[in-house]
C-alpha cells in the first residue's frame, strides 16, 4: 500500500465530521492528521467523537505543530479564501467545500495561490461523484438524449441553515449555501456557461422561525440561459421540512433523463389502506450522498498522488459563485441579469 | 348505433352492483333490463340505488316478466350451475362470475347447456381485460421474455369474505373465492395445463374474527407444475387488511416481466421525513380493476353480437375449479396432488 | 334514465375525435347529434370512422338542420370566439377546448355571450378531471402539505403542432397550445392569481423540421409569481419525441406532493441487463388523459342538466390566456412582465 | 486507531476478490495479510490484481509463513469444513462463505471446533448487513406489520454457476449456491425454524448450456412451513440472464413489507416512446450488495475485537444447509419432507 496522505481538516461542524468519518473509517489511503476549529467547545467535542488528538484552534497553529499534506476546508464561506491561500502558501493541497467563496475576486485569489504553489485545488461538488450523477452524465456525454435543451436541478433541504449562512454579510445566501450544487450541475450538463439569469425568491417561513435577516428567503426559483441556447432551472427550498431532496431532470433533443429519487431506500410498507404505501425518504444530505462524499475524498487523494486535475476545479467553483451573484442581483433588482454584468465588474453582495 | 343488448343481472351484491353500474353509466351498447336477487331487502336497496325498476326475486320470474338477451350471474357460487342452465335453456347468453361452480361436474353441465343452446358462455376473469395484463400477455406471446419458466400470481384482499364463501359446503373456499383469477392467470401465461399441485394453508386470523368454519384458512401458498415444465406459484391472503393487491411476475428463459403494482395512483406525498413518502394503494378490487370490468362486459356484448368466442371460456373456468379442488385435497392430505386425480374422478369438496 | 343530451361537435380533428368517441362509446347520457368541420375530406372521413351521419360544413348549417342542446368546440383557436358566441345566441351550452381564445377581449365576449344566454360555458381543462389531479388537489385543499410555495407543472408533447398552432397570427403559440393546462394547474394549486411572469424560450429543432415561422420555439421555461407570494414554474417542450409527459410537483410549507408519472402502465420488463428495466411511457395525450376526457364531458352534461357551475369556467380559461400573453411579451422583450400590463391594456399578439 | 486485524483470505475467486477489495480499499481497521488459493494461476493473477505479496497455495502454508488473526473462507463448499477446523485449531477467527458446508455433520464439526478454540465463527449471510434488509427487519421487529404470515424471498442470478457448484458431489446444488441467502432470510423474518419443506425444480436451459450433470436444475420453487405457522416461499433461477435479482416480500397480520428492488440506480431515461422508459438493473451480486459486503466484514472485525456474537452464526448457517437438504430430498422424492427427517438422521446428498 502506498504511503497514506495526511489530511488536516478545518471546521469541526457537520460537513467536517462527514469528511473526518470518511478519513477514519472508509479511506485506508488517507489519515486524519489534524483537526482545526476556532470554537474550543466544538473542537473538543468533535475531536473526542472522531478520536483524533491533534486538535488546533487555527490552521496557523496546525501548520506549526502537525505534519500533513493536504487541507480540507469546511468552515464558513467567509473564511475560505484566507484558509486556502494560507494552505497553498505552505504547499498543502486544498479541498474546499462549496460555496467556494464570497466573491469572484476571492475565487481568483484562491485559484492563483494554488496554481502558484503547484497544489491541487478541488471544490466540494460531491454530486459529481455520486454513482447516479456519474451514470447520468455518462449517458448524456454518450449522446443518448441528444443535446440538452432543458436542465432542471433542485435542492430542498430539511432544516434552517445557521445564521451566518443566511446573512448576506457572511455568506452569499441560500442560493449558494443550498443550491451551489445545482449551479454546478446545470452548467455541467448544459456543457456551456451561463449567459443570463433570472430569479424570484419568497420568504414563507422566516417569521415563524424568528428570522429577521434582511432579504431572507426560503424559496428560490432561478432560470439560467446558457450560451449554447440551453435553458436551466434551479429551485431551492430550505427549510423544506419533508426531507433532503436533490434531483435532476434533463430534456435533450432526443429524450429525457432523470437522476435521483425522493425515495431513500428500496423498502416499502403498507399497514393501512387509507394511509397508503410508505417508503423511506432521504432524511439528510450526508445520508443521500454518503457514497459520494467517500468517492470525492478518494478522488482528491488520488489527484494529489497522481497530479491529475480534479473533477471539480476552482473554475467550476467560481462559476457557481458567479451564478449566485447574478441571481441575487436579479431578485433584488427584479430583472434578468446578464452574466457579463457580474463577470466584468465583480460584485460583493451585502457589502 | 346498433340495437342495445338487454341484460338481466342476477345477484344484487357487490359484484352485481359493479356490473350494474357499468351497464347504466359506461356501456351505451347495453341496457340493464332486469335485476334479480332472492333477498328482498338487498333487491329493493340495489334497485333504488341503481335506478332500475324491473326487479325480481328469481331468474324464473324475470324470464317470465321481462325481455332480455343475456344474463350476468353474480350470485353465490352454489347457485351458478342451475342459473346458467336455466338461462341457456331460455336462449340467454351467460356471463358467469368466478368461481364457475363447485365441482367439475357442474362445470360440465353448464358448458354443455350453453353449447346445446348455442349461446355464449363467458367466465368473469376480468383480469384478462385489464390493460396491464393485456400488455403483459402481448409481450409474452411475442416471445419477449422467452418461454415462461416461473409464474407467480397473487391476490391479497382486504376484508373477510362472507360466511357462505368460506364454508366448504357452499363454496370451495378462499382458494376459489379469492384466488380464482390467479389460477386462470398462471395457466394463461404458462400456456399449458396444470399437472401437479401442492398447497399449504394457515389460519392466523380466524379466531380474532370469530370464524369457526372447519378448515378455515386466511393464508394460502400453492405450487403448480404445468405439463410443459413451467412452475406456478399462487398466494392468497384474505383478510390482509392493507389493501387490494393483485400482481403477477413471470420469469422466462430470456427475461422477467411484472404486471401490476401495489401503488394505486401516481400521486406521491411526503410531509414528514420520519414517516417517509406516501402513495395511495388500491383499496378494493372494484377500484383496481375498474376499467377491466367495463372492458369485460363490453367484450361479452360484442361476442353476443358477433358470435365470437369469448376470451375467457367455460373451459378456462373449469380449469380454475380443478386447480382449487386439487389444491384443497393437497393441503387436507399434506401431499402433492396430481391433476388427473381430480380430473378423472371429479371430487366434490365438503360433501 | 333521463333524456340524453344531444351534442354537436365542431372540429373533426384529433381532439374532436376523442370527444366523439367518448359520446358514442362511453356516455350513455349523451348522444353525438351532429358533426361539423369546414374541411370536407376531414368531415367525411371522421363521420365514417365515428359512424355519425349528421355531418355539416359549418355550425350555422348544423343549427339549421339538426337538433341539439350543446356544442363542443375543438376547432383551431382563432375560430373559438365566433363559434361560442353563435352557439350561445342559439341557446346552446358550450364546452370550448383550450386555449380559450386569442385575446382577453375575445374571452370577454365569449363569457358575456354565454352569461346573457344563460348557457353553461366550460373550458377544456380536462386535467382537472384526472383522478390523480383530483386526489392531489384534495390533499392540498385539506392542508396536507400546508400553503403551496412552489408549483411546477410541465407538458412535453411528442409531435410538432400543426402550422396554425405555431403561427402567432392564428394561435398564441406553443405556450398556449401545449401549456394551457399548466397555466391552469399552477393557478389552481397556488390558489391565487398570477402577478408577474418571466419566460425564456429556445428553438432547437425548428430548422430540422423545416419550420420558419417567426419567433418559433420548441422549448419554453416560465416563472410565475402569484399574488400570495407562491412561485410557479411551467415548462414546455414540443416536439419532445420521447412521449407525452405531464407532471406536477408542489412544495408546500409542510411537505411535497407529486402528481403524475412518466410511466404509462404498471408493466415492467427486463430482457438484458446491459439495457436495463423497461416500462411503458405514455405515448400520447389521449392515452394519458383517457379517463379525464370522459369525466370532463360527463361533468359538462351534468352541469347542463343541473345548472351547476362547471369546474373549469370561462374565467379560468381567460387567466390561462392572460398568462400566455404576458409570457410571450416577456420572452420577446426579455424582461419580467407584470400581469396588470396585460390585463389593463389587453394585447393581441402577432397582430 | 486500534491495531489492525490481519486477515488471511482463502479462495482467490470472485467472492474472494470482493473481500480482498474490501480489506484493501474500504476497511482501515483490517489488513489483508495473506492470500491462499490452490490454483497457482488464479493465485498469481489475483495477488497481482489486489496487490498482495503474501500468496500461498494452502492454508497450512500460510499458517506457517504468515502472521494473521482471522481467516475468510471463500473456496468451494466442499473445502469449508477442513479449512474452518484447521483455522480454529490455530486460534484463528473464521468468516465462512455460504453455503456453510455439505452436511449437517460438517456444520456441527465446524461449530464445535470454533467453540472449543474460543474463536468467532461468522457465516457469510451478507444480506443481513444490507441497509434495506436491516431497515426491513427493524420494522418487522418493531411489530409494524404484525406477525409475519407469508414470507417470499427470491434470488435470480445472471450466469451459470461453475461446474463444482452444480454437481451434487461437490456442492449441494443451486438451492444452496444461489438460494442460501433466501433460506436464511425466510427463517430470519419468520422468527421460527422450518418444520416442513416442499420443492419443485425444472431444467429449462441445461441442454442449451451443455450441462449434463444429473439432477441439474435452473429453476426452483420451494415452500417452507415454519413451526409458528408462517409460510415461506423461495425461488431460484440461475442463469436468469436478465440481471441479479434479490427481493423479499413479507405479509404480516397487519401489513405488507417489501425489501429490495429490481432497479439498480435512480437513473431513468426515455429516448423512444415505443421502447419506453429505461432504468438500470442490478447486473451482479457484488454490485447489488456492495455496501453489505463491506458492512459484513467490518462487523466480523468488530466481533473479533469485542468478542460479540456475530449477527450470522454457525447455527444460522446450519439451518440453511438443513433446508437445502430437505428441499433436495423433496424434489427427488416428489413429496413434502419434514425437517426432522433431515435433522434427526443427517443426510449427505450425492454420496
């Protein structure tokens, strides 16, 4: 067996724990070498739960005290840029969770830092590693449904995101925190870059949840026109309560393709004919994409080992951020927004 | 439009009301000319509900007082033979519900009477008219899955059958009342006649329902070996509580074919991720086979008009009865029973 | 049985034949009294096929020569207004196919004429009579998923519509010819009227089909904001080749509801593990909504008999037309269009 | 991380490679310490493919030359007993693939040897570790469908088993090689032991595959009566060509439960409305139970570490063998066979 790749995990929250679990229990080729979180309590709790002793309150401290080859960044979006740049400067490979950053300028700095350092930069679009997404893409790529004309991707998540994730000063909103994957998916399957975006959002549940963040929305519907004429549709609902829902539907010139299912398991029960048949639904994203998270991290380690270009690059991450920025401007200004408005004069939302 | 065919319906119970409803609301080419039931209350209630005035307490009375071309028999099994013979003797065409009769001798008498009178005799195997069964059969007949090797057919029904239907003196038991269609289906798809039968039955719920009929069973599992080597499997559960369930699965030399579904409608709802996704189940047989009942009666009227041989003949009905008799002997004597034991020395069960 | 209602059917095309078939074979309470089509060949062919002798080249001629109670209008959209008004003036009840008319002014004239004459005016939104749509609506109405936040409705049809249907001078385009039902559905389930509309369209297949109609599109994606805050999404693809596809998905405050399915029958076959499992798809709209067309016409006859208000009124038809007009302006002018722009200063597209 | 458990894998065939792959790529807590196969070519090829250098031609040789804690036995059935006993005598824990052995006497010897040595003995019923089977069982155990009355379990496999597996001198036939899991499943869900068994088998494809093994069958249908009255049904088809198919259906006193699905992925495509909708099917057993194989081996390592009793014990394996022996006698003698006939006077089939 080749030498294990040592990983420093930054962020001991939910996504961080998913990656930690992968490293400890599923990937013999990697090892969790250090855990970083700026909140002492979270750090201690996660460290004990995961069983890692090398716990640090900052990446700086970890760099000083621990030996590792790569960094996985799962802390809040507003920290991504600095962490990625610091890691790259120390020659560490970077897997950065989505959304990549708050602005296109930040994305550019991250990409440049990793290029300069010659390290791998992968963005956490784990759906690209889900076997169903892979199989769907293989069929589209093989031309089975012809040129994609209409691509719909949705993410409906069960619970309210944390305060920082819904505040436009520390995040770029639910369209990024919840729908980043959809932005990546529609562009991936369109085989083209977005050209024009229109978005409508609605706030149905904020009041009931005591949310008074300005411009809060729990429901979003976005149209994307791609530069090859294809149309994309993204929908986001969060909190949707009913489960974790991530599905894609593509109509091509010669057919239709669906990826994903509400159904979480091939188990069916019926106990009462008035109630009807019951099947489990995916309850959470770690459950829905359990295999994809493992495959994603395995791919990252393999890219580090072989020098291959990762399946989801900084450029892919940057496009998702650009889409979010355009869509946010669209709903704020109630008009379609051309992507070049965002690309040419990068915008910082909420600042 | 050609002249309407006048139908006398014998039996104002549940099956009778299904056929009455078909004649009144769905088949312009037929007309409900008379309704017969020996129970005055049922007769009156059904007559009012259906909106038919020509109500009689016996087929004899109806024959005397009303003009009609055909008889549809939905009364209890033990009445079938005499009614069919009487109808035939008066030149009336006969659609007889399943099970055809209590013994093979009764079946023979019915077939002979209708042949002698030159009238149509159709047995109520309405599944042969269900679009899904028709499509499945078309695929098997076209050789899509090759020669059928293993055919499974099941009927699980929600409620306890009426007392006469579970008493072996007035019925031939649940294997007939509930599973007659399965007997027809496995033979239809095997494209062969049964050769040997083995059955196990169980009584799980009788006590709770206060049933003390001797040899009562609510669960039955039957194996059939056909004379071309194919194997059949029939299961019956009644009362199953959870809905009305009728499905078929056929493994052929080159593939598998499934017909039918638990799911009663393409409606899906999820309100609670701990509960899961809910879809309606078929609640009752009139709901599951609504279209098939209409198509069956339409076919009967068409056979009368054209003289064509009905899709489900007296011979088909007789084979289903033979299977039930063999299976009943099998579970009573705890051994496989060769069909020729039943065919050569016809048996009357319960007498 | 009550007296049969006599129906004059205007339009011997595909939709006309569906209604004719319903009257002749499925509705004992109605009778096809006259058939009208301005094209002599179509008229003769349809008359023979259906078996109706009272064939006329115009509604005027039919009114003169035949006795009937109601008119079913299935001729091209640009003829609807004059036909409905003429029928109403002669005291005939009107069932008019969708789209109701070319302009809001035409809709207003039709509604007024029927009101003045005291006759029933029903619009051909047969999806409201599909058992799955009915069941879905019952659940939404009962509050099972809470207040609808996001409603998606799609219609993808297999074949290219006829020339008149894609020419903005004789039709209001595919958004009306193909997606009228979706306009009705999203408004129905939103329980609110549209407020703002944004549409993108694309032309992927026109060239290959030799279509050079100006502004032709085969792919459309529409967003609707309703006056209660709910968001709607309509998609149309025609010709989509792969089948007839009509599905609805609603996310409410407490859950999700799906109506409809790609799958056309509960039949499943697998013959080759490299190919996978095959199930039938709905091939055409008469197949998908066979039962709904019968229930729709039955409802119309019942409304005539009882004087009840039909489930789909002229007002419902008018709103669908308004939505189409707004969406068409939206994609032509590349901006969101407020419904009041269309409602206050009614627009005739293509004129 | 605790010390890795070192595993010696006996059998470099298909099942062996699945376990090897699990150890190398999915289980950080275990390590593949040695590989054994008596066929030099298979051994060399598998060793290279897997990347293990410690390759031996016998377990004896491995015991001499390599250090390990446990043995995983995947060689042909007739070798199981001697290998398990040898391993136990050297204090190695044993995970033995199904079927456990050829006779009940062999099973008894294996169980006794492991008990004497105080080592873990686990049988390879990996379905017990499949998340769907686990979820199904949890629901049954919680009483959701009441007491199981009827349990159907099927395994249809794509390809012809190897010659040793279909020869009753070196195997106990397809009912063991293909259906061992079903024997375990029906007993597991019945919560009872089998009491009486009846089997029918058929040979449809032997001739076409040039198989002239005596008593060869490719299709089997078995009924099992359990000592609590529940009925079980097992079906086996091999080769079935169309895919790998493993499903369970349980009717309990209060409902129905289904586990498993033909569908191999939540991907759906439709390119042609005459062909219909296509979804992938599970092609092979390693694909269908990929996760279960990992969980099974993880469980084995955990039982070794903690001393816990494995989920699938030698007793479970012995019952499956007993069922096969009874069913084989049943179809050979064309009669139901009481389990006590087999249990009291253990039978060696084919000898």
